[in-house]
């Protein structure tokens, strides 16, 4: 069992209450079983052979949104999300994955995206000349959430690339990075998908890979090296870092911001995992007329919209809405007109909340509006 490697976390968390008030899911559901302590108790029983992965326990282990707030909060170095991922891989290996999980996995394998939408529709919203080129300096990897659910983010980035006269292309055969498969408990399938994509990326011989999707960024910079997959020395940047660079090099001349005030939502992979907090703030800070405000819970302790890999919103749509509503409430306390995001899955999750008091826009969209 893979959870054996996480015995120290499981043993510690089952006795501990110290992060239950920050647990994204525990706060939303009010259920003790959803907190890291609850998961510690469940996994301890499994570890000691006192329980099996029955349907209830399996359901609990697929409710965690993997936001990582517990891990950041923990003073003992425990890693509940890693223990949950190991448990999911054990559940899959035992043939006990819930039907919904198996369906998403099948869609990813068959269509290259978690929604099961036709690969031919992936880039249908991206028009204009020279989008797919044989050679370019910059490869833009859109990712499934942007391509199918938030094409306006991709349109904004293409507008910015053209304004900066960047030498860019998209990957005609783009598919998922495989990250959602890892998060659902299918490491072998995730690796196969990653190998295929890594080969396609290497073949482009681009110098820089830019993605606006933090889950994809984490896949390229952390998962692929851990799998021994090489991207051929290509520099990988999140779009916020690339936009920050274009502005610093004077290749963009933003005009007056359409938004008067904004607050930035940090996320799990870009913020907590990779510590990329300042580039999106610098981009917004360069827009004349934009008043940038900070939430109380910000940077590594920012609330999560449950975005990692985009799987939580597919598995738990009602809980996802509750989690997203809490983020919007927190952002509204700043009085800002716009909630700025750096993640397409986050934007989709927030859009599911009715009567949001702020407009939600990706940093790329806010910048593109000024050009
Ligand atoms: S992650 Fe740390 S703070 Fe949270 S329950 Fe486990 S030991 Fe306690
Ligand atoms: S990763 Fe997030 S949702 Fe999961 S246990 Fe930790 S704080 Fe709770």
C-alpha cells in the first residue's frame, strides 16, 4: 500500500486539531471527516488493517480538493494532500474507484481532456493568423480548462503576444498534461499521457513554454522531472511570469486600466507550491488607474477555490460552489471591483457562484483590456 510511505503524516494528523479551522473542505462542509484529522483517523485504520476502503471512506478521500492549506499551516511538516493522493492510488489499484472517477479517467484517456469534448473543438475559439507554426521561440500551452471553458483567457494572451511581437505558436496536438489522472489516483496512465506530451513539446524545439494554467505549470516543473521526463532544457513560465517579463522589457505599453480596483487571489500551485506571488502583482501594479488591494488571507495562506487539476469541481460541484462562494466573500471585503485570478479552473469555479459581487477576470484579461 502506497499510504505506508505517509505513515508519519497519518499518525500525527489523527491526534491533531491544529489546522481543522483552515481546511478548505472542513470549513465548507462542517464535517470532521473532511478535515486532515478525520482523514488521519481513516487512513490509520486502513494502515493498521482495521478497515477496508468501503464506499463511505472512498467518498471522503475523493472529497479533499488538495488545496494544500493544511500543509502550509502545519508546523510539524505533515503532508495530508500527499497521503490522500497515495490513498487514491491504492483505491484505484484495488479496483474501488467510484464510477464518476472512472468516467473522468476514461474521458481523459479517450479525448485528452477531462470533459470528454472532441479534440477537434479544443482550439475552435482561437482564430487569427499564425496560431500553429512549425517553429517558434515561445510555445503557448493553453491547457484543457482554458481551451474548453475559458477561451477568453487564451484570446487575451494571444492579443498580448501579438502586441509584444512575440514569436509564438500553439501545439496543434495539445492534450492534457496528465495531471488530473495523477490527482484521481492513476499514476501509470498519467505517466503515459505525460510522456506523449513531453515528446511533442521537445519536438517543437521552442526555447520557452508559457502556460496560463498553474496545474499544468506544476506538471511541467515538478511532476515531469519527478517522472524522469525531460523537456529538452525548455524554460517553463507561468503566463504571469511571462507578462511580467514582457512589461519589464518594455515590449508592452499598457494604457489606462478598465478596472478601477482589484484584489488578487493566490492559488495552490502557483502560490503555495511555487511561491510565485509577486509577478502577477507587478503586472497589475503597472496598470495606470488600478487600485490593487490585498485580502486578509493572502499569498501562501490564501483561500482556495478548490482548483488543483480542475477535478474537485467535476467530482463535487455543490461543495465546489460553497468553497468558491467563500473566496468571493473574502475578496468582497476588500471593496475591490474585480477579483483577479491566475488560473482558468479557479475562474470557472468562481463563475458557478450566483450573484457574485465582484467581476472575476484573469490577470491576462485585465492586461489585454488595456492594450
Ligand atoms: S497537517 Fe499538521 S496541523 Fe494539520 S492535522 Fe496534520 S499534524 Fe495537525
Ligand atoms: S488539502 Fe485542503 S481540503 Fe484537503 S485536507 Fe488539506 S486543507 Fe483540507
